[in-house]
């Protein structure tokens, strides 16, 4: 299923990029490989990168991702008792005593990346698109604004950089990235990179100006992040602009505020394998990220070629569910 999804997406990127003037070819196996940048293990009940764990609750299976310091700090509140975050057996025992619905509800309140395995039953590797502008002829040279972080969004933006577009990447001054890792460099070396302090109101004017001049915008924040900046980004977009919003569960619907990363989103989509003991296992390294990054890029290229004016809601869990459904 994963191979079929990646073959489909890399083929679509090749076709749509050629429509815009320069064909971009990706090796699917290379897209998935971060082994030169991270200490990865064979995926099982624990993810390759070690941050996400598949745990049995009283009535189902959960994926708990302790990817950030704040996730680890929230663990005692989630389990309603003190617990050593390194004690996997103790965590498993406490989760086993709770119900999936209660643990999900509490996790959402704490902004924890936790998901029920297989909870997203329907999805598509073609993210939904919504008309937001009148559209127009694609510009001769695209201006792309990359506001994203981690893997899926930067991968999407890297496709445009490979095409020769002018890609400006604005990185958060508050979040340090490992700029020396080969994985980071593969995704971002062809971009112009600057920093922005999101907590400074004076920088919001700069962001408005960049949005107003961009042909393609790629973000990886939830919708409420822009609400917290006190402005409507769509109000300053050009009529032909394409906005790619990468998020865990989408910018609309009942899961709009949920946090997700590649491994727990893949588990939410059911993108796991099941052992003879009836327990799920991870299939690979944060698979929802590269799948969504390529799916978002294919959709964005198609939207640009058709005149733009489109919002693309690229949700990790939904794209992963679409990949799971492929033969």
C-alpha cells in the first residue's frame, strides 16, 4: 500500500511539474529515508525514532507520541498520577486501565499527540481543495512562501525549489532546527531561509507583506495559530494564490484542534501491521509525513497549473488513510 501510494504521488508530481515547465523526479525510497540524520530502529510497538508507542487501552489501541518536551511534561496529568516518562511498563499498565474515549478526550485537552489506532477510516491521498480566489494565469516564476516545520510541509516546498521557484522559508526564531542534518539540508538547501519572531507584533506586518506577494503558501500550523496572530491570512492573498495547509487532522471538522505527528497520525489512519498476537506494529518511520508532503505537492502543482486561487487542506491522518486504502 505504501509503495503504491508513493509511486502514484511521485508520478503525479512528475506530470504536474512538467506542465509548469520543469519535470521533478523523486525516488520514493529516498523520500522515506532519514537514516543518515536520525538513530532509527526497526519499527515495532515503538516507532523507529523512539518517540511514539502503541499501547493497549481497556477497549482498544492507542498511539502515544512524546515527541516534544511539553508532551513528556503533560504525561502525569494525562494519566492522573506521577509517572516516570522512561518507565514504559508503568505507562502501559496505566493506559490499560483506561478507555480509549477517555484517554483521547484528556489528551486533546492537554494538546497531546495521542490517537486511537484506525480511528480515521476514510481519507484520500488527494487532499480536499476549496476555491478561495478567482484564479489566473500561472506566473512565469513562482514565489513560494514556506512557513512550515518538521517534514511534510518542507518536503512539499522542496518540490517547488527543485522546479526552480523562488522559495522563501521563514523559520521560527523560537524553535531551533537541526540545520546541519542531511535530512534538513535535503529539504531546505535550495530555499532562501530567514527567521521570524512570531511573538513580536512588528513581525506580523512582514508576514502580511510576504503573504501578499506569494503565489504558493505552505504552512504546518493549526488554523487557530493564525487566529492567535489576530489576522485573517486569506484577506491578503493574491486571487491566484494557492495555500497548502498541512496539519494533523485538517482545518475543519471535529478534530480541527488536535495535535499530530507522523507516527501517531499514521496509526490513527490504520497504517499499521498486525501481529499474530493481535497487537499493532508501526510500518515505517513517521509515514504520514512523507505521504502528506508528496500529496500536498502534487495537489499544489495541479492547482497552480489550473490557475490557482485554491486552499488545500492536507491533513496527515487523512492522507495516510488514503494511502492505507490503496492496493
